[in-house]
């Protein structure tokens, strides 16, 4: 019989093999409508309470003229930035999200996956590239990190908001790896939750440093009721 530790290790190895970045795309394709409803009808409490404002503040603090929103979903952040007078461009792998974003107006949007990003993808360079809860995969995230420096203006910023690794770790061991997804807390319109790739704080830091960014700031916005950090914001600056 397997010991508890060996069984955990086996389950972990099974998950590592079973999940890929393509599962994430498949899942988002299925969940376009419920996600648009959740964002536009204010169903995600943390976003209303603090994470939306936290990412807007982080971007605004760098006074950019141009912003690229990578994994923009239905486009709420681009619309906010355009309203604040910042020229903004949103990209996402899922054409359904881009159609919703384009029909709401405000900003430029294009269906481009992380895997397709390269120095030739855009005619312009951006002062800030942002990923708001959109870096969920493994190899595709490494690819974005490798390419993003080529999309930024001199000393440009790369700003990422993601789930706080310490808070998100749960019962699992604190090490990088795929985790099963869940739509807990969302409406029953959602199906087939996407797996996601957990990274420790150290691994996030390394991604910045190994890809020619200085880690300029790490912010831990607190949930106003629990005073726990539900998200973390990394602000990297191109080391040119
Ligand atoms: C949790 S949603 C966040 C959307 C948006 N940033 C927001 O704040 O509402 C994650 C987004 O990442 C996008 N995404 C995931 N993997 C992607 C990939 N490989 N290429 C492009 N977009 C991807 C999904 O389509 C989805 O829109």
C-alpha cells in the first residue's frame, strides 16, 4: 500500500502530465458568456472591493501613454484606461471575448494568443504591458515573459496581478505545478474549469529577473474585510 506522501506525489505527477496550456484555452472558449456576465454584472466580489482599483492604480502610477493588456478578456480594463486618456490595446486568445470587447467599444482589441506574441505582432511599442489574472498556464507564460521585453518602450513596465501564491496554495505543497481548476463561488452557468499552473513567489520573481526586468515593486492589496492579501501585484521594469 502507498504511504500518504507517496500517494500525494503520484497524484501530483498525474496532474502534471494530464494538464496543458491547451486545456486553459478550451475551458475559456466554453465559458465566454458566463464570464462576460460575471465581470459586467459585478458578480466577482474581490474585483469590486479592491483588485480592479488596485491594478488601475498600479498602472496609473507609471503615467503611461500606451498600455497593452495581455489576456484582456471582455476588455473592462482597456475601457477604464481609455476613459482615463491612455491609448490601450487588448489581446486575448478567445475570439468570443474580443467580439464582446469590440462591440463595447473604447480601445483596440485583437484575437492573439500568448503563443503568437512576438516582436513582429505589433507596429507600436507600449509603455506598460499588463496581465490581470490572465497568466494561468505554464509554457505559454514563459513565452510571454520572453517576448514582452520586445514590446515595451525603453524602461517600460510589465505589471502582473495574480492570486497571491501563499493564499492560493491551500493544502498542496508549496511548489510549482499544475493544479485542478474550480469555479467555486461562480454561477452554475460555468463548466469545465481550467487547470492552472501554480508558481511560488520565488518563481514569479525569477521569471522577471531571468527575462531582463528589475522587480521594481511587489504590492499585496488587502481584502478590506479579512485584511488578508487575496492578490499580489508585481511591477517589473525593463532593465535597459
Ligand atoms: C481570468 S480571465 C482575465 C481576463 C481579464 N484580464 C480580466 O481582468 O477580466 C483570463 C483570461 O486569459 C486569457 N488567456 C488564457 N490563456 C491565454 C493564452 N494562451 N493566450 C491568450 N489569452 C489567454 C483567457 O482567454 C481569459 O480571457
